[in-house]
C-alpha cells in the first residue's frame, strides 16, 4: 500500500500535496515524527471593508496615519475666486463650511479624505431644492457600485442601503450629478486605488506579529517544533494512537490562538523545538519595519508617528513640512480642482477653490522665506509683491 505521507525532505514547492495550514507528517524506520507547519501565508482582503477593519479599526499605525492625513487636510479652509479676483462672499464657502445639518466642514472633509485613503474613492451627493444647492452628503464607498454602458463609460451609480437600491445618473442633464473623486488606479478605468492597500502585506505582518506575541504571552510557552517518537524497544505507534495524536496536535496546538500552548507528552515521545524564538524572529524590528511601510504608503513620515529607527529627516519640523508639502497640499489641490469644476455647474460662472495655505503652521518657514525674498525685490511694485505672495 502506498504511504499517504511524503517525507519532508522530498517535498518541493506546491507539489507536496499538503493543504496550507496543515501539519506535515513523516514515518521513518527508527521512529515517528510530526513536523508542525503553518503552511502558506494568508493575507487579508483589500476591499474597503477589509482595509477598514484590519487597518483603520485594528492597527494603531494605520489608524493614526489615516487620521493624520484626513484631519490635517480637513483643517485647511477654502478660498473662492472668480477669475483672478477673490470672492469672499461666494455662496459656495458657507456650503463648504456647513455641508449639511449633521456635519460641519471639518467633519465632512475628514470623512471625505478618509474614504480616499481606505477606498481610493469618494462619492458626494448634492441635495438640490428649488434649483438651489442646499446640502452635500457623502456616500459610503462600499455601498456604491459603478454601472457601465455598452461603450464602457459610466452611465450611473447604484447606491445600496439595506434592502433599498437607488440609481444615481452619472450625468444629470441641466442639474448637478453625483461627484466621484478617485485616486489613480493603473488597472481600473472607473474606480480608484486606496493607498493603504499598497501596504497590505505590511499591515498583515504588523497585525500578525501583535497576535503572535499576545498568544505567546497568554500561553507562556515556546514556539512549535517537531514531535519525535523513538521507543526504546522498537516499534511504532498503533493506528489508534497515531490518529489520536494527530487530531490532538491539529485541534489543540496549531494556529495563532494556540501559539506556545504547553504540550503534554506520553512515554516515548520527545519534543524537539524547531521554531524561531521571539528574539531570533526579532518581532520589534519586524513590527517597526512594517509600521514604516504603512506610514509611507499613506504619505506620513514615520518620524511623525514615533516609529524608531527612521532618520530620513533631520528634525521633526522638517518632517512636518515634508508631510504638508508632499501629502496634504497635493491632496487639497486635486480636491479643490474637482470641487471647483463641479460647483461651477451649480452656481454658474467660473468658480475656483483654493486651499488657504497661509493658515498651515507647518508651512510657516516656507512662507517667511517667500515674503523675505519678495520684500527684498526692489524692482517690484507693492501691487506686484502682493500678487506674488498670493494676495
């Protein structure tokens, strides 16, 4: 009869015939051994719900990085321009300051940027009453699906809330349609790619390291290895003993929940540790490396989150300035451009929304340097100097 087990030193790649997550057994002439194995790596999903649960709601680094970007961008007020003239009394400004009755401006834009970080997409639904734009509402990205036409272009959006589905046209004719903001996706024409998804492997590694450490602390024991049966007078385990031992190992000593659980051995059984100790695996260094990848994917300098071992920036002030200049300001500019074109349809004329960068404390050093250079330019008039600094 052909043996159902494959010797571990003869198994190769995916041809071992052993499903991922199961133990690998081998029978030898001098005894019996069971090699504990975790199998292939298992990754969490990359959908909005999976990233929200495994990242924002479970991982402290991802949570802080996403909130840092969203809160920093949401705290910057908007300026309205019609042509080259600033329109401080434009009706779009009060709407952006209070988009709806349940959300103020910072709350609304924090959720908007959070959707972009976790989904790569943001959907803004306008509420128009009597030919006047009254409110703006955000739709949760995982409830919105794109409806394509025969030509491949978007014709509508389906929004599902419970058992109710509403179809929102992509083009509302003379009215105002749904606004879809999205980040660049190289493989999708209609939806965006979430930045946090690029750090999916680092996110899973960071979460798994925390779970493994917690399981080891709970069980207060050693990592897994090999269980070797070498009786003094020869012979092997009986079929019943073998099946019982195999079942006990699979049900009681495998997986992260049972990591480090004490193993009870009977006569003739010897435990040979084959796993790496927490010191050898260097969990702290691995978690810090994964944390850096998560922060960099979202666009936050690791120094701002307190991750050790990162000396990219000379000091905290330089890292904060790079955060605003390389992450927050580009996000504000692209959001303002989309809102400008969209709201121009509602109010008529040409509306241009720009973030008020003078209110950002992190860019005060750049602003002081600009004012010093412009102020020293004697060949410019006062009006030209005001225009050069944005007034």
